[in-house]
């Protein structure tokens, strides 16, 4: 039986964090990002990082370019509060857990557009191209009062590149282990004058032979390689009609063709996925204190799985979301009042399960208020969502106090909910139309120290979930007894943990580290939630000598269980990665990355392989 983190231990850890040697984070950590850094996701509007109460991380363009990461999932795995699970290599299905919350208990946005499948409730992480990303914002904790359903553990927002100034061109090409090839190019800029036009467009292609997704012991084992081929394009266009008036559009399209295992046989099973999202918007400065924005957005998550050579040997699921939102930001002295109307529609189409072929919609009204009074920061928000699964009201309160110019303490409380997915409501022999939304209540305290050179942050949280939807067998009275069980609101869960993060510069070496101590458990069974560890940490160090910059990364994780019954244990692991960047001449650089130097064998999901020692080298022109 897992043991909870006691209140005394949590408070002692917070005190220890304050007393520990201060460390300075790199530019990608919000605790140490430059003072001019602006965060959008926490309040749906640009907000100085110093005024953001929620625990958050900003992964900047420079950090992404220098990371040499293979995918978005690999990049996120190095961030505090985040764990991943993946069924094989970079092209296979993956899950991202924030503070122990399940993959479908978090919201993923791309340039303000919500993405994800309505059948599973989770984003297709493998289809998101890392090369198209300018920066990423991660906000921890419940944000349902800002974004509605599913923002239980947090929100991850991905921003593609925007144009400004004279045209700039970038390009990169690389080659690595498993015959991995990558190529991307982009151009961005803006015209001058009152009617300014800004633009950015990027395209990329990545292909790899990869390795076998499964290992021996799996019923789906096949020793063949399971490679992938991903092509993507991203674009933004903005036009200034007049001072304070702007219209624009954003677009991201990615096509992924990946192989996976479904047992030995002559037919090589594979999946084709297409991720598309776009939006058109208009922003108007109606008065010096009133800004209004109207946006229409649409996202599609389409997939086809080919399991045999037969004409009927495929399954298709198309998921589409449409959203119309009207946001108004009103400045009241030094405070900001935000009013929001939101309408969202979801539609699913399949070639098999007719019960899934349906639509649903939700309407919401929301308001938030952010204020600063000297050393005091306040935030309050409330939202009312109404849909076929009922009406849900969520709210959040936050307070922070600047104890000294470098030290701040904060506390917050927020509620959230997760809407049942189409699978949990309608999938034949599994779903139940009477299923209710999951409900969450999160309380949190934190401290943050930042003197511009050294920084340290610590957050203790407790998120209680009720009406948890799980697969239960036998099914409850009154429902058909399905062989493999059914989705039903029978469980409670508690996501409790402490996160400490920080960084410093010591003898010319940039150091940053984070550690997560957590206890994500099912309160009904008193067992740990599947595929989540109780401890995980990361340490990064880099050093520059002239044109050469070298770095080392260390990722550590405790054991996990692959199943809800906690019978199948996945061992802990420690990974070491090495990377180096060499600036050859103006605008030209070389990158070499050696992942998993020790060739560590470990599992993120039972009977699925993970990458061993891999090397990747590339050349880059320009700066992203």
C-alpha cells in the first residue's frame, strides 16, 4: 500500500527548499526566465511572468533549438511535474501525465486552438512536429475556470513561430541512429508601416526506421522495425488594419505514417494519422481600456489503422472540434477584468462503431479578475459550462505576497472537471451514456525565490478527484455484463505531491534541476495510479568555451506499475544524455546529441521497447 505525503513532511520540505543553496534556472524555466517574459496561458491574455500566481514553465526557442530533442514528448519528459508513457519509438502512441493526472485530464492547445481526440480525450503527441514550435508554456494545476472541461492537472500550450522585422530564413538537416533523417526550413518577417503584415511559414520532414515497438513476452510481439514518416507545415499571417485593430489566421497540419506491432505475420500493420488545426481571429482596441477578440477555431484528429491486407482490415476514426469564442479584456485602473463567451462542438465519424457517429456541443460563460496592490497579487475566476453531460460550475482563487523583492509566497484553490469521452459514453460494450464528469478540487501553496542570478521554486499540491471513470468488472447493476468490463463512475483519486526546481551558474557552468515527490493513488483501492512513479527528477548542466557549448542531462525515475491492480511492476531508471553545439560561422552551427549513453534498458509501458543508445548529428542555418 502506498503511503501519503504527510503535511509535516511537505512543510518540512518547503522549509528545506528555502534553506537549500539557491540555484539559477536556464531561460526555459519560468522560475528563472528573464523579467520581460510574458505568459499567455495562465490568464488567456499576455501577462508579465512576475504577476502569474500559478506554477508554470516556459520552454523558450533557444532552449528547444539547443536541446536536440527527438520529439515534443522527449522535450516534455525533461520538465518538472511531467511523466510520459510510450508504446515504442517516437512515432508510436504516447501519454503525458501532469502532476499525476491522466493524459485525458490535461488540455493541449496549439496557438490557442484545443487539440485532441474526442474518443480518447487525449492529444496525439506523436503527430506534433517539434520543428514547428517556437516556444511552449506549461501551467500546472486546475484551469477549468479558464478553459472548461479537462483542465484537471494542467494546460500545455504550444506556440508556432510568428513573424517580425526583416525576413529571416532558417533551415536544418540531420542524420542519426536507426537511419533517422530530418529536414526543416522556415521563413518569417513583417512589413513596416501602419498596415503592417507579419508572416511565418515552416515545413519539415522526418523519417526513421526506428526499432521494434514491442519486446518478447507481448502477445503483439514482432521483431521487425517499426518506423515512422512525418511531414508537417505551420503558418501564421497577421494584418494590422489600423492602430489597435488586427486580423489574422494560424494553421498547423501534420501527417504521420507509423508502424506498430500486432503480432507476428507477413502483414506489417501501421497507422496513418493527420492532425490539423487552424483559426481565424480579429482583435480590436475598442477603447484605451477595452480590448475585444473574436476567434473561430477548428481542429481535426483523424486516424486509420491497417491491421490486415483484407479490404475490411482497417478502422477509421475522425474527430473534429469547432470553437467560437468572444473574449473581452477590460482594464480597471491597474486591474484586469476578463469576460468570455464560448461555444464548442465535437463530432466523431468512424467506419465501424456506429454508436460513436454523433455530435455534441457545449456553451460556457466565464469571468476572471486579476489585481495587484503593492506586494499583494490576487486572482479570481469562475466559469459555467453546459453540455449533454450536464452543467458544471468551476472556480479558482489565488493569492501571492512578495515577502521581499526576491522572495514570494503563494496559495491557491481551484475546482475542475473532466468530461466523459465518446468511448466512455457510447463505445459498444464499454460506454455508458449515464456516466458523469469527473470532478476535481485542488489546493496548493508555493514559494519562489529569484534574485536575477539564483532562483528556486517549490510547490506543494493536493488534488482530490471524485466520480473517477475507470474500467470496472463486473459492470454495475442495470447495465449489460460486458466481458471486458465497462466505464463507470466508481472511483476516487488523490494527486498529492511536492515539486522543487531551480538553477544557478557556478564556475561558468549553467546548472538546473528539479525533483518531484508525489503520491498519485486511487483512493477507492488505495493503490497507485498506473504508469506513475512516486519520485522523478532531472539535472542539466552546460558549459560554453568560445564557439563550443557542451551539456549533460540526467533523468531519474522511480518504479511504476503498468496496471491499476499494481501487479505488473516497471523498474525505475536513470538516463544520461550528452549534447554539444558548435558555432562554425555567422548563422551556421553544428549539433551532436548522444542519448542514453549507458544504453539503459527500461520500460515506460509493459512489453514495449524504449530507445537504447542513439546518436544524432545535424547542421543548422539561422536561428529559430
